[in-house]
């Protein structure tokens, strides 16, 4: 079989596969590609979460943990109520929500795994300062799970790897030759900088936007969001890599967009009342 025929067969097969796997992100309606099983990813995330609970030191600050759970519950309920009232399928319907507080002052972070498994590190509390700040951070992390960003990212990774392998075959192994000559995964690096990083930054920006919506729906003051990034920028003391090399938008760009969104979100997504 010649390369042209091979490429046409592969192209047709991939197009059909992709078209059958397209969906949209909730609220933003951004087109998404999902070719990885969400249920499988959620199950894997739950297993990893259990291992993290065994490995990491859990905080004995019960007051803060209860505050995290209270904020989480409000966000859970507001998300469910919003989609119910909007007559849209709730993307969190199969979530098994859980919250932990990890005792590590050196890590200023929080995350939400697929399926609603959430962790907050004590180090981020120096940035959040209050309930509104904590809700902003949690809202952002929960937004990643609600928008199925992990599913989308894994799907894109599979597609990029498959495309690279196909192109290597069609080029007669030229890509493999480049990697051997340079001593590094040149193609992987270029796809990371040119495809994956910009895509990941898009997801981060979407999570900022959705997170603010979820916080506002839950009754929290989202004007605190921009203050968090101002504090984070100050704590980092300018020690950040160029945006094109990063999976996250720069603090400056984040602050700019958050300021642009704040009034719109306050007006369009006021605190939601349970029916």
C-alpha cells in the first residue's frame, strides 16, 4: 500500500472517530474532544486519592477542614441546582465528592481530581486568607472536574501521540531520526510548547471563569479572586517562567481577565436558591 492511500484510510478513520467523540464544555460551550472513558478515569482517580491519603500527612485543623467541607457542599449544591434549573444534564451527577486538608505549608496549592476528589494544602491558606478566597480557589479546581478537563487532556494526549507515530511512519522514520540526532524528544517538546501548553492555558482560563461562576452561585464574593492572584504574584516575587513555556496563564493575564469578568458574573450568576 502506498503512503497516500495509507494516509487517506487513517485520515478517514480518525475523522469519524473524532466526530463521534466531540462534546462541549458546560456554560462556555467550548468544543471538546473526549475519546477516553470518563468512568474509567474517575475510578483511577479514586484509587490514587486513597493512596495520597495514606502517604500525605493529614492536617489536624478540624475547623479549617470543616470550613472546606462547608464551602464544598455549597458549591456542590449550587452547581446541581444551576444545571437543574437550566434543564441541562448535570456533569457532576456521578461525582463522589470528598475533601481532605493536607498538612504542608510549603505547597501553595489545591486540586480536584476527576469525580470530585478534592485536596487543599495548608500552604494555600496564606494566600486565600478568608472564606471568599478559599471558595475562589476551590471553585477553580472544581471547575476543572466539572468541565472534564482531565478527560479532554488525556484524549488530546492520545491523539497527539497517535498522530506523531503516524507521521513518523509516513516520513520514513524522519522524526525518530531527529530525536536520535538531538538526543531528546524534539517532536514531543515542540508539540508540548505548540499544542499542549496553549491548550492547557485555555483550560486554566476556562476554569478561572467557571470557578468564579460557581463561587458566585454559591453566595461568595468573587471580588476576592483578583486579590488572591495579586497576593500569589507578590509571594512568587516574579519567579515565574515565560507564559509560552507554562501550562498556566501568567498572573498578569489572569488578573486582567478576572477583572474583565467580575461584574458580568456578579450580574448574570447571582446566588442561586435551592428549589
